[in-house]
């Protein structure tokens, strides 16, 4: 299992919890609260984009070498419905792994309902 304790400061600040990241898959969650909301009272799109980007990065990293660093080169986020305060569950999985580029997908759910679907391409930087 990949070390999931070393997340970036920004993600820690948001309150994201990494549950696991191994074999090209990752699971995370966030208890959305008032600080995560936009003026309309729903979860801010930037928070949701950060969740899927982070989860997909963890999924890619779990399938690469210890010194490899996944860097997002393209991110497409489809917002399906607004999120509300409460638990957000994020799952990500590596779909295609190439020598230099990898493709991942992620979903955010709340109370069993889909909020977001995302696809990203990651450049894997070799140290």
C-alpha cells in the first residue's frame, strides 16, 4: 500500500481524509461544512475539483515508483448536481498507464448520489 499520510498542505487545510490508495485506486472523503460552500450554499466547484484531482493523483502514485511524481496535465470535471454540507465520498481509479502519461477517472458521491465525474491525464515525472 502506498503511503497516504503525506498529502499537501492545501488538502490538509480543506480537511480531506485519505482512506486508502493502492493498486491504481484511491478513496478519500471530506465532511463538507460552511467553509466549503459557495454563496449559493452548495459545495464550491473548486473544492470538488480539488477532491477529484487529489484522489486521481493518489491513484496514479499508488501504481508508480516511489520517486515518480504525477503531475496533472489535463483535468475535465463534470458537475452533475450540487453538493450540500455533509460527507462527500471520492473514488478514483487508474484507467490507462503509459510510459509518460496516465489517464484516471474519479467520482464524488453524497448520500449515494453522484455529484461529479472527472477524467484527468497525468504526466508521470521520473526523479
